[in-house]
């Protein structure tokens, strides 16, 4: 399995060499139609706006200028369906096989939960638009993470690959899809396993992805001068979850955050509604 993918346009479970998690990035020049088959889909504008037509309904996606400007609305389309996506700009189509068929749905930006995690130089923002318990899905979990220049996120390193009793984890396959603000910008990502079967530290730029089949992942580091964004797409055999366990060597950092202030640059983005 090749873990670091440059200039991603499509990741399927088959191409990734796993079972559940997929992602397609499309830049619209004309409408596209997608038959979902056994997969449920989340359609998220990255930069632009459009509409999703499915099962006699039309969901208008106001979208956004970029992932660094505001939280976006999105659409959910169930398995055994078809949708037509029309509009302008770049969209993420995240998907995973579903056991149950749910109803098509629209997720407005003002209902997306925005969470600040960490402290100090480990402060980051999560947009839980398809987080567990935030929006109904059968298996698919999607969240956005924004990391200000110079900060670390996905830290302490954590994993969710073993759902046996006592681990506190869910079993998940995870895609990191990256975008970086600014010309020549980049970030750094690490994934490793305790047995050293995987140990990769890579430079990531806009349009790159990293596949996490197992093991600890983190940190993601935003280079000075360049804010970092990533879309996490996760799915596994169980119910939607983000349950994890930290690398024991670095877990102590969470206690250290208790005495630190959060980074005042966060939240970096918000929705269009007054709170």
C-alpha cells in the first residue's frame, strides 16, 4: 500500500487496499452524475458553490471561497441512490459502504459544530460537520481540521485501529486530505506503528492525501507562514465513532494543556450565521 498520495483526485477502497473509506475530489466544469451503489456519500464544497439533486429533492450548497474562509454547508446522499452535482469550484465526495439506507439530507453551515482543541502551539479547530452524533450516517465520519501557521495538530499521536475490549478505540480506516494556504506552502505529517511496520514523515501540499490503515498518526505541522487544512474521512466495521488511544509516550501532554491558554487566532473560520 502506498500511503502518501500526491495530487489526489480519487481514492477507492480498492485502490487503497482496504475495505471501507473512499474520497473523490472533483473540479466542476460541467455537471456530474454519481450512482451511489452500496455507499453513502457526503458532498462538501471546498471552494465554490453548487447544487445536489437526488430523489426529487434539490439541496442548494452555498459553499465558500476556500476552506480557510468559512465553514460550509453540505449534502448527504444514501446508498442505493443517484445524485447530480452541478456548480462551480472544487468539491469533496467522501463515501463508505452503508448497512442501512438513510434519507437524503442537507447540512446547513450554521448547524456545524465548531470545536477548539488543544492549547498553546497545539491549538487547532475542528469542524464536526459529519462527526459521530452530529449528523446521521451509517458508517461515514468526516471532520475538517484547521491548524494556524506554526501550530501542531493531531497531537499527541493517537490511533484507532483496534476495537477489542479494553482498548477504548474504534476500528477505522482514515484518509487525510490536505490543503495549504499560500504559494509554496507545505505541512508535515507523520504516521507510525509501535512495531515500526509503518514509520513515515512526509511533506504535504495542497491536494495531497495520506492513508492511515493503522497505527499512530500525528503530528500534522503547519509551516510558519502557511495555515494548514485537512479533511479527515473515516469509516470502519462498527458504528460511527472517533474513539482513540494516545501513544503512551506522549499522552502526558494533555495534562500539560490544563495550564495553557488556547491560541487566540482560533477559531480561524465560522459559519455565516450570528451565534
